[in-house]
C-alpha cells in the first residue's frame, strides 16, 4: 500500500502567528518534503503553500470592545475552521497563539477526533492571567511549545500539559538586532541616538504619545549634549504618528519599515518603549530602556487579576525588574525622563541593564533554531 503524504492542520489568528507559522512550515517540510498543509494563516503561510480558509483579518482583533463588535463573525469562523479540520482528518493540528480563537477550535476537534495530536505553539500567559486555564488545557492539548524559558515550569506547577521551551523566534534574528563594529562605534558616539517606541496599535499610540512627547522634551533639556531622537514607525500608522508629533517641542526622526527599525536598534544608546515584544527586541540588541504603558479605563480594572509583578518581557525572563517600568498615572513625562537620563552615559544604571542583557542571552539560549525544535516535537507526536 502506498503511504499517503502527511497532512498537517495549522491555525494562526494574527500576523505574529503567521510569522511563526511560515517558519514552522519550512521546518516541517525539511523533515517531510511531501507533507501538505491546511487551515488558517496569513500572507507568509500562504506563500509557503497554505490555502487559508479565510483572511486572518476576520479574526485578528484586539481589545474588549472590538472583539464584541465582531463576535458573530469570529464565532462563525471558529465553527467553520473546526468543521473543516474534523472533516479533513489531518495527522496533527497545530494551533498558533491567539488562544481565544485557536483553543476553541482545538476543543471542537478534540471532541470529534480525539486521535488527532494537538500541539499549542506559543503558550497562553497562564503564569500571568487566568492560571486555571493550564489544567483545563490538558483535555485538548497534547504538548505546548513555549517561547519563554520559564513557561515549562509554570505549566508543571499549574497542572498544564507537557511543555517544552523551544526558544523565542527573535533568537533566529540576532544578526539583525546586534551591531557590527561601525554600528557599535556609532552607538557610543555623539550625538547619542535615543529611540522612541510608542507601540504599533492605534490605542497604544493615542495613550502614549502625550507622555512620551513630554519625556522627549524634558530629556532634551536635561542632557548635557544634543540628542538624536528616532521613532521607528509601522507604515500604516505613519500619518497618525506624524500628526501626533506635530506639536511636540522636540520632534524625532521617523524611520519606516522593519529593516530601518532594526538598523536604528543597532546604533541606539537607549530607548523609551511601550510594553510588548519590542522590549525583548531591545534587550537582545543590547539597548538599555525605560518602559511606559497605559491601558484604557476598562482594561485597568482588570489589573487586580494579573498574577505577575511586571509586564516587561525581559524582567519576566530574568526574574527581577532590571528594566524600569512606569504604568498608568506613573507613565508621565517627568518620571520617564528621569529614568532615561542615566542611560545616556556610563552610569551604574546603564551598566546594570547591560549586565542584564548578557544574563538574558544565557537564559534564552537553545541548541537548535526554535522552528526546528518545534518541528521535531510535532513530528514525534505525529509518528508516535
């Protein structure tokens, strides 16, 4: 009997999952050149050969109110995705991040097809939010692929599924983040380059541009030398950001696109950043930083349910608050500027952060690229 090629279902719910998904597809194809992929993904996954059931823009919504507005469509897409996978009977289902969508798909598939291995690529933040989810996941997830090194211990402690740290995808991009010799010289030269990173979502920008602009103006006055402020922006928000900085007393240079963003990281002396993945990018690039963040009034009421003492990824990984963070009312111009000023020169504060970035390297190291490690675990579960 001729052996049929493997069929692997992938479900990603937003752009970050699409980035993980296409690399995983490449790694799986290296193990099984004739395997085929079905499910839901974005542009990069489609370029790798996935015929997505629908555009991921249908389900890539953030925030409480936007989710409620699109809830009927999201619920329909959950049913359609699960029904398609159940009918297709793949050799494995890999759900990638976006747990509010992907986990509901996984539950339906497990109920109808309990023989299909289900792998969760990117652990939900059970260590910070709704920890009871970990134990509940055992009913429909066979293995969790963790991007953060402390997550396997968290799942074990909380009674979650088996969990393996495979490494964060940024580990595969260190060459883009770290300076060569001329860039390292520019990082130390005058005028110092200070990055301003107010986030990549409209809500973040609306809430942070005010205090960030005030901090830039104050830091410019307090510094003993001129500062070259640089604001890396995503292209679709360029006009929004230009309008927001129109009234800033000190205006940063805008750079657009990921390549220019990483080029600015390689020469920056320090950074003022919104909370998010960018804080880990900066830490891996060796850029000391100060983090400021504000959420909506509704979201702020949920802060009492958060189980961790920091929202900054490098701090979570290191287990202590190496990066100063200022949240809600504390996220204001004077406090941000006061924390940034010592990062401009060789001070104990700057050296402490640089030492923390070196410790972060050791904590996050893996033997093989994350996508390769993920593919090997998925392969073992399929062929078990």
